[in-house]
């Protein structure tokens, strides 16, 4: 296989993995969105009061984050499915852009899903700011590991080193 075919296969495989994970996490986000109104308000009110938080604000922020996360996961899924329907029969440059956009939207979806959980777990202003910083951190790490070209080269080199070490141990 030539270099373009290998690159195309890498992008397609990455999009397929993103599609699978996106479908699973979209289900979690949507089920959280449906289940949020069913939380026992009295029990949660006690937790919010013990922490000095605001019950209504916590529910509101958590709901907004879950809703936005669900939309982002569904956006990622739709973007990939549109091009999967025709077998990714598109130029490599466009496939690369689709991969980039899908990863960006997916990272936002992961960040907002995490933010919804943190805001619900820590129903204070500090929890909201903590959720925002944690979400940005996780999103940045995801993008760094998946989209920065030299990170991929470093990982490939590390895997080759691990493979040679395991062969030395066997031999």
C-alpha cells in the first residue's frame, strides 16, 4: 500500500472508532438528560445546603451541559455517518478536515459531559469553575493526543521500542 492509502486507512479507522465511542457516550449523555429531572430533590437539597450551594443553579447548569454534550455527540455521529454512507469516497484532504472537525466536536462533547457531572456533584460556584477548568483540561489533552502530528510519531516510536524490548525478552 502506498502512503496515501495508509493515511486514508488511518483516518477512516479513527473516524470509525470515534463513531463507536460517540454513539455510546451520546447514549449516556441523553439518558442523563432524561434522568436529571427524576433526582430526589430533598436528598439533593440537603447536599446542596451542606455545601452552601444552589440547587436550582446546579440543576440548570447540569442540564445545559448535558444538553450541549448530547448535541455535540450527535453532531459528531452525523458528520461521520454522512461520509461513511458513501464509503469515505472523498479526497484525502477533505477526510483530514472531517477527522479534525469530528475530533474537535467530540472533545467539546466529552468536556461538557464531564462538566455536567462535576457541577451536579459539587453544586457551588467553585464546582462550576472547577467543572469548566476540568472540562477544558480534558478536552485539551484529548486534542493534544489525537491531533498533534508529532505526538503520533512519538507514540509510534514508543510502540516500536516496546515491541523490540518484548522480542528481546522472548529471545
